């Protein structure tokens, strides 16, 4: 639980939503939660994460740049063969 300020308020989280979504997808990829080659859609993942599609699509683009995901023609992605994105946080 977060510490309260002198006024009894709880500090707000300053991590942007798109970063939280990205880090959650990296964690899922690295832990093997997604099968290599598995089709992933932003709509399904956004629903599961409780967000809109936009932060998921942003995370998809970052993960594609790291070659952790492969783009598909319809805007969805597939998990790459390697479960550890290059340049990912430890």
C-alpha cells in the first residue's frame, strides 16, 4: 500500500498507461505466457488488460521493433520464436 501524504492523500502513479501495458506484455512474453507463433490481437489483449486498443497497439509496435512480435496483414501480431525480446528490461 502506498504511503499517505501529510494531508492523507495517496501519491498518484506516474507511470504512463502505454508503458504499463508494454511492460506487462514483455513480462508475459518472457514468462512464456504466449506461445511462439500465437496470434495476438490488440482488441482481445486490451479487453483483458482493461484498457483501450491504443496502448496495446503502441506496445505491439515497440515489441515488433525488438523482433519479439511479428506483424500480420490484418493488424494483429504473432509471438516470435524467441521468448526474450532483445533490449528488453531485465
